[in-house]
C-alpha cells in the first residue's frame, strides 16, 4: 500500500514499523473508511455522551466528554455527524472549536463495551457541532469496564481548579482509576491531508494500571490492540497529549495535559501485559467537579456465578469450555453470533479480568460453551488454558452483541478465519436446527490441519443439512494435509472466491476474523457491487 493511499500518517506508519506490524496494518487499512456505515451512524445516535479531542486555545491537545439530551447526536448522512451540545465554560476546549477545526470523536457504550471512532473537521454555519467525517472505524471491546448510566436532574459544576501539576488528591484519583480517555493529534498540514488531525481513544485496565511516580509523572501501559498505533503514531509527530479521568460517581472530570515519551521496551514495568509504556510529564491540570449530569455505576446485578464443567481441546490453539450455572437454574437463550462477557479471578491480578468470548454452542437452556484461543502473553486465555479445570468458578453477564444471524431464509455466506469460526458455528447450528432449506456457504480459513478447529462438528452439520456447503482454505498446509486433501484451496480467501461460491442473489455475508482479513474481503465485495448493508462483520484481536 502506498503512502498516498494509506489512511495512516507517517507517525503511525513509523510506529507500526517499529512494532513490526506494518504488513498487518496495511492489510487492515481498508477497515478505516471515509464515511460511517449505517451501524456506526445508529450507534452514535443512541449515545448519552461523546468523547471529543481537539486543540485547545493554548494549542495543546485536550480531551473532554460532551453530554446532551436523548438524541443529541444525529447523522443525516454517512459523512456527517451533528452534535446538539455546546462546550461549557471551564472546559479546556471552550471557545477553541470553530469552522475548520480538526476533531477526533470516540463513541463508547460502557454497558455493552462497544466503541467506534470518527475523525473529521468542523463545518461552519450550524448550531452545536457539525462534523464532516473523514475517517471512521470500530474497535474491539478489550479493557472496557462495563457500567450502566443514569442522569442527575442537571449538572452542578463547581469552580474549576487549575494548576501545573497534580495535588495529592488528584494523584490518588488517577492511581485508583480503571478508565480514562486520551487526546492526541497533529495540526492540519497545509495540504489538508485527511490523515492529519486529532484522535480520541479509550484506555482501561485494573484499578492502579496508571502509576503516578514520586515526581508526579504518569506511567501508562500500552497493551496489544488493533496495530493501527493512532495514539503512539500521533505522539511520534507531536509528543503533546491530553487525558481526562472521569469520576463516574460524581460526574467530575479531571483533565491533564503534558508531554509524552514512549518506552518501546518498558523498564521496571508494573504490568506484565504492557507491550510499551507511555510516560507523561504533567504540565497543566484542570479539575472540574460535577461537570456532567451523567453518573455511572458498576454493572454487578446481572453477574451470575458459573462452574466450568467440561474442557475440550478443539485444535492446536483453541479450547472449548462448557459452563453451567452454579445455582443450577435455567439459562436465558441467546442469539447465534452473540458473545458471553466473563469475569475471571486470575492469581496475581489486582482485580477481576474481564473478557468477552463468542458462544460456540447451540442454546440448550442448561449450559453455555465458549471457545478460546491461547494468546501469547494472554492473561485470560492463559488462565483458562493452563490453570482452569472442571470445578473452576467464574462469573458471567447475560449474552450480548448485535452481530447475529439475519432472520428469515435469505442466502447466507458465513466466512471466518482462525478462532473467528466460533460465532459462525453457532449460526450454522441454528440453520441446521431450523431445517428451512436456507442456502448457506460455510467458508473457513485456517493455517493448517492442526489449527483447524471444529472440523468434525462442521462436517456433521453440513452432511445433515440440505442447502449447506462448506469450503476450507489453508494458508500453510502441512504435507499430511496435502496428502489427505483435507482442505479445498491453498492461500487466503478472496472476494472473487466468495462471489464464485455465492449461494444466491441477495445473500448476507457474515465475517468474523482479524480486521485485515475483513477489510480486504469487504472492500473487494463492495467494488464488485455487493450492497454494504449485506456485509456484516465482527473483529477480534490485532489487525492481522
């Protein structure tokens, strides 16, 4: 991918190269769109608040939360986002936003752990904020702590306190935080490149994941993510950074601005998951008690205890875990494609480790099955694979997610890579049980036969279900795979392959896999004339 066609600016590309993931980011570049898909537009329109990053009046990047009445965000078309809210007095962005201002927006739903990002510029001549969309993409829900929200009668802000460093109370609040938001960016260049501008992003972890040093600097772990390196790439071009720590119980906002330094190999890291460390020298602080009318609470009422009843190895890297409720009661049904949010008590971790795993078994009212890939340095997957056994206790919330089997009998193309097979398996099971004759093509990409999970289960479902065909792609088959011819094609699946296999006109395409895998297929299908509304995707893990 050339510099001219990449959605990533030179700083992001330099960070990707330093981390050794340039090829992964290139494959995922199509995941970054110049417009918002319908799903993102509806998502933003239902939010009670937005996270916004831009340059303040002092020229520094700042980040804040903007709230409004129900429906205060709308999207009249895929390239527009309207925000019916003013930046209040005392906010570091008050008076700083005007026509042409570059802005980064993060939409995040703490209760469901969904988030989407949008970057653009402000238009002139509209009340509130009228944004022209230039980049739009989604993020996986890792490290988002689930919270429900409610609204007080009105915000009752107290006088803001400002300073050039953290006082003991502010340092203690940061040290106890499990969530904050980041603003970084680069002032727009003279040629107005869409890759210049500002990004708003989320950071989360167990309470205490941000450390405050004795001299008042912040040490922030940078975890494995989508390999886009938006934040670190911005910091390589401009090391100035803005942070905001929300007080979920009181609506207070603690804004911090400073200069960041990247430790590519963390020294004396307090977090074994950290791939890098961002160290921030604090230079400006704005403390705004009661700035928001919104309040959030930890979602604990819907947590339910489960017992690990059965553990089954599905492939070289994937293991299934069958969970039964500890109280012996019935389980609510779930829609094929949904995931199960779980909490694990992992030895050595300061608090519960939260993850979401797709449900890979059919609903039976008695148990849930999740299937987990063993990730390098993965705290949750390592615990499940290496330590957990029959009788291990964990907690889970009700199944959630909107990546689900389309209703009706329209043709289906179920396309997965690696552990992305799990929601597709649940969808295939639902089609088999319905016995409707629905045309389905089940397409799966694996490295080789050792890493191919659920082969026997899929084969049995295909054989027993009229109208269903399957096709397997191996990217690096072993000699024994070739001799036994246990797969159909070598290499990665392409949009042309899918079109050749299409089960009929009006087919819905369901994708689950890394962002790069999805981006290439979706782009090729759209270019071939498949309607974007027929393309449904769920991503996981890094971009590759």
